[in-house]
């Protein structure tokens, strides 16, 4: 029978002998638009943890199942191995397995592309924080190309302990808000699935005003009579 009693605010040892310190972890959500260097920040954080000998794990939801490389890669050229999160992965169970393998609690979980987590998986992350005192840092997008929240992001906004915005600048100088999907002509796409397998080059992050102006310009252009 598997019985594990965890009291996060007191020192205790669970059934498997895992030593649980007086830990108080946090669930973080660090969000930004595409191109705001979220992944670079995650990888820099991982590098710092490694230098200090801190235990951490990198994780990433798998969107394209044809992808064989379990690597988190930033456009500035740094990369690191990660574990895949599948749509049905129970992250709480995954953490328990990791703790049992290492016989200790992992200090930090770093999660890339957290917008693709399910709401249930975000709840599982919060339980890792509350039961074990690990820190979980989720990096991700706030909204999709239609400016609607992703499922994982919505749940993170609802229950994260700490929420930080990673800012980047539109070509006009304002803060980027929207991840616009573009077609081969550079026009904004208004319809389609929330997640499409494809390159990041199909997106451009812009401020809300530029997003609006461009859509108005496109609509008026399309309304012109064909001559
Ligand atoms: Zn702008």
C-alpha cells in the first residue's frame, strides 16, 4: 500500500525516506509575447541553478508529436534537454516519481510553453508546490493569435502565487500585447485553429494599437471593388 504523508511546513520524512524540509515553494507565471526572450530566460535560469548545484528539471508540453528532439532551444542559440509533457501526463505523479528516483525533493521545475498545459496540469503543479514546497516557474504566452487566453495561461493567472510580465517592444515603441498570425503576404490571419503546427515565422508580436490599425487597413483594402 502506498501511503505518503507530507507536511510542507514541517520537517518530515515520507514513506520512501524522502526528506522534506521546511519548504515554502511558489507557483510562478512569467508571461510575454512571442520573441520576448522567455525561453532564453528559462535557459539562463537553468544555467544559474546548475552552477550553484541546485536541483532542477526542465519540462515542456509537446505540441508536435513528430518532434523527436526533447530539447528547449532559444533563438539566441542556447539549448537544454527537457522532459516532454504529454496532454495526459499527470505532473504530480511525474514529480513523485522523480523524487523517489533521486530520494530528494527537486528545488525547481522550469516549464517552457506553459500556455499549452491543460488547466488540470496547472492544478497538479500547484499541488507539487503546496505538498512538497518545490518552486515551479512557468514561462508562456498570455493569449493566442485572436487575443484569447490559452487554457494553461488562464489557469495560471487564476492560481499562480507570483505573476510577472516579460516585456518587449512593438516596432512603434509601445509594449507588445498580441501574437498576430501572419500569412505569406504579411497580413494578419483572423481565422483558424488556436494551435497550428508550424514555424514561429508565422507570427509577429505587436501592440494592441498596431494590431487594430492593421486589421482596419486590411478590411478596407479587401472592401475595395475589384477593377
Ligand atoms: Zn505598435
